[in-house]
C-alpha cells in the first residue's frame, strides 16, 4: 500500500476534527523547505494541528491581535504566559482579590522560581493607581490585570496603568469576564489578552480551554514554552471551541440584556444589600465601565440582607440554576461564595477578599430571564 496520500475533500464548510499525532513529508526536499520556512506543513502533534490553527486565527481576530495561542485551560494559558515572560529576580504586579488560582500561582508557585509578585486590590480604582505607582519600578517585567475581577467585577483604569509602565514591561489583561464582544484591551495598550475559553467563548460548559492573543513576537516566546511544556489542547476541544465562536456575539448580546435586567431587579429588592454589576448607574466605577465596556455580561454578584443560614436557604430554594462554580455558559449557575469557592479559606482571608457569608454569584444561562427573576424572588420570600 502506498504511503502517498491525497486530500479527499478540502471544501468542507466545517473543518473536520484532525486527530493525527504526527505528519509526514513527501521527500527530503520538502523537509528542508519546511526548515527553511519556504513551505508550511504539519510536523508533529505537539506543535501543529489544523483545528488549533483555525481557532487561533479567529481568536486573534476577535481580540484585534496579530496572533494567538490556544491552551487546554485558562490557567495553563496564564501560567505558561507568565513563566515565559518573567524570570528569577524580576517582578510581577497583579490584581489581587480576584480568581483564587491566579493568587495561588503568583503568590506561591512563581515565588519558587525567584519571581517577586505584588498583589494590589482593585476594589478602589483610584487607590489601585496610587499603590501601583508605589510598587512599579524598572524591574517589573509583567503587569497582569483581571478585568473585571472575580467575583466582585471590579475595574482598573487601564489607560492610567499604561501611562506609568515602561515599554519593556508587558501588560497582560485577563478579559474572561467580558469576552471580546464587551471589552477590547488591545485598544487601550494591552500587549496580551487572555481568556478562559470554557466560559463565555465556549459558552456551553462542555470544554476546558484557554487562549492568549497579542503581538507576534511575544506570542512566539510563549509558543516556545507551550511546545516544551506540552500545554496543548486536543483537536476535539478546538473543534468545539470553533463551533462556539460562531454564536459568541449573539450569546453575549442576550446575556448583556439579561444581566442588566436581573441586576436592576436585585437592586430594588429589600432583601438585597448590594449589587455588583458594571451596567448599573450605582456601580462604584461607573465612569470606567462607560469608558472601557460596551456591555456588561451575564454574571451578577450580590450580597443579601440575611444571615449566613438564610442565604444558604435562599440558594437551596432556587429551582432554575445549577449550584456550581462555572459561568458564561448556556446553563444558569449559582454559588454562595463563602461556602462554595472560598470554603477552605480562613475567615480573615475571606474578610480581606470581601467574601462575606451572604455574597452570591449568579451566572445567567439561556433560561428565560423573567423566569429567573421570578425564581429568585420566590426563593428570597422563603429565605
């Protein structure tokens, strides 16, 4: 049987799943052309896959960037990126009081490699800039901002940060909570944009993936680390992510409308103490929300005027959402933050992070928003 192959069809509307772990060359001349960058062909499954390449092109386009890489999770994208852009003796400044695994990565793991990390709270945008000026110096290799932050949806004034940092400092923005539809960090001077793609971009709670997009020269550095570390996404996941990108704009536009409607309802309810949602006029950094965001998404965080036990009763009485820690999917999800994500954190740590016993994070899915509001209203009456 001949080793020669031919493509049977190359006019697929949908790019099929490519499961090959390796690729062959027609002859030695083709190998040399490949090495001399005169011909682009696949070489090995850890370096190339047609499903990745298609998704990476689309992600780069969505984020208005030159190039992009896809990873098996958001955290693998973040970890690989930070490791490739910093080193022993350098400093990383990052937004604290956000996603706990970013805090763990920066505060514990990177420290083992001799990288200094400084955590700054984004709870007060003006104070953040004051503290940033105190800690930033020429030794700072990376500034990592989670915008909006998890779970309080705080914002940082990116333009002000960009004015402070020097050209050789890489500005990275994790825009998972906005998606490229609602926020384009590259327009405000970001060098790299990161997403946990299993959230809004994936949108169906059926994949784990991450991405980083930015300038070609920086992406190439990260690619080299990805190749060595093997932080690659499988072809089926890339295929599913490609499918989801096709409906991203439509999904986000619905969630923007639904999120504002839910936040407005919650703000008017007597059993709700505070609502964290950047689309509300009462939002603490409304000027920044207007400046940077074109929409505000389907995650609404709020505190209740109830006891810890009554808050638990409220969550347990909800009929529509799943109790879980994901967000941005077609399924509505809810969590009482202190019991779910932050259960093992000491009380003093929770207090410092602003995680009260009555803090709720609600991620709207594609359930009818009026049904969601009625469900919440009924659960509050029972609590």
